């Protein structure tokens, strides 16, 4: 296998988002869960997205895991590595975006790294280094209330500089508009001034093509799926990759019972859960009881067994920001988050043991916990359910054929759960 593009994603839903984007752009793509073992049989592909659950762990662990993924991807011929992060730049001042970027840049020998979470198609734009979510700056969006990585500064030059050992500069929109050569000249100017990273503006879809073209001059880039789209377009445009239609996950229908799990507390997911109550049975778990014992897991599985043969079910641990804050104040942020993630993983494992083979999971941390528990080593990428969320067909799963959808909290339309199940046959 000789890869045209290697990618390292810092969470599982973000990896699915990127794999979906690359597939739509014509790259044959596989998403793996962790660094693959040597005996995992993968088809011939153009890109591999290695999914790590490293966004919110201790920085040194995130660096070590990312370096292991880079080594595996370079060993399969990848000349360019994209470190895929969230389009809302989820991180604290301790990392992990900056520390991982520093390590990958050091290993690659690049003098400067392009960084942007912009993806105009999904409402993420960067102007003068400031990240906008729709029409509002990041720090005025619902992400300011993220339970793990609340974002209170929209200026990414400042945010990244607080995490990184290197100086962080800016390539502004006016420079991007003048095309690849102007961007290259600006990067050379910054590198001469000992800047090791540059936030690059992107407001329009066409900006991504310019960014992708320049990024391929280097061995490492950092960003969300927007820069992945730019890289894919540049690879296709240069004839390094021949575009192919996405059919990897079509396969035979899986059938059988279906279930949805929601752990995200985003406003989008809360609305999607409310809408799902009109079309399927929904159980709302008590977060306090989850943190203090296993009764809620047993209750959820018993409830599901009585209903799943009649149609899809949805089990939600999601709560409002105020409820999350109160729970964290009583039990600690990390302890509360870990307990809920593991409870959702317990429920997923029980559902699969009971025969569920189609599973929709909402929330990045929840998705990571679920996939880890089910020990699924990889996925083939199929049809798009919503922007950034594809149908995934499990590769090498011990329970046999399975279809999953892994969604970041803010992704998907109002009827996401029904939309997902309609495509997961």
C-alpha cells in the first residue's frame, strides 16, 4: 500500500467527518481505530484516517500516540500527514493541538506548518485569525459552554500560541485571495522570522483549494475537514490520485435491530433527541445515578430489550449545560465525564450482545468510548447521512457485520437519528 495522504484524527467522530469528506472528493478512504495492527487486512486505498481518542487526554500521551500513528502512515508511503482537529478548535491552554503539532513538525523537518479549522460548507470560517461559528465568533457560540473544552477566545493565533513552543503567525484572507504563490511568499517571510506555525484565513470554499495546494508543499498540516478537502482537491487536480466514486460501504444489507445512543450535550443533539421522540422510543438516563452506580446501565438494557424488536430505540445521557455544570461541581469534571462515557459504552456492549447490528452514536467522547469497547479496528466509508457524518461499515469486528454512524455533537439536521437509520439498512 502506498498512500497519497495520511491523516491522524484526535477523535473518532472527527475522523469519520474527515473520511467522509475525502471520500466525497474521490479518494478511496479507510478509517482505522487506533494504529492498525500489521495483520489487519485493508483494501487498496488512497488515504487512511487513523482515529485516536487524544483530544482531551494528557498532552504527552496525545503526542506519543500521534507520533506512533505518523510512523505507521509514513511507513505506508504517505508523504503528507494531516493532523485532523475539531472545526471549533476544541482544546485547553495545555493542549493538545499545540503539543502534537510541535512534535509532528519536529519529526517532519518542516520549518512552518499551516493551520486552519475552517470549513465554510459547515459554517466554520476564519477571518483575521478569528474563528467564526456561523455568524458569531467562537467565544459567543454554544462552544463557550463545552463541558470538556470550553472555548472563550476566538483568536486562534492567541489560542495556539498559548499551547505551542513556537511563534504563531497569520496568513490573512487578502493573501489567500492572491493565490498559492502569495501564500508561499508569506510563509517564507514568517519562517524567516522564526515562526513555526501560521493560522491561515478561509472564508470561501475556493480558499480551501489554495490552502490545499500550498499545504502539499510541506510534510505536515493541521486543521479540520476543510483543509482535508483542499488537500484532496489538490491531489486530484495534480493527477496524483484518480477520483473514484464512494462505494466501499455499500455491501450487503445488515438488517436486524437498531439503536441510537446520545451522550453529547450540544444544543443540536438535544433538539435531535426531542425530535426523535416522535418516531421512536426514547429513554432519558439520570446522570447522577450514572455517576454513582451501575443501576442506570441495567435499567437501560432492560428497557431496550423490551422494545428493540419492535423498532429502533434511543438512549440518551445528554443534559443541558446547567445540569452538566451542577453534576461536575458535585463529582468533578473528569470523573463525571468518564463515568458517563463508560456507562454508554457498557450499554452499547450490552445492546450488541443482544443482537443490535446498526448503531448510531452522538457525541465525540461517547463515540470513542463505544468504539473502543466494541473493539472495532476499522471502517469502510459509505453514504453521507449529513455533512461530515457517513455510514460506516465495520472491518474486522468480532461480532461480524455492523453498520455505525458516529456524529460530533453539533453535526446533523433536526431529524438526524431518523435520517441515519434510513440509510443504515
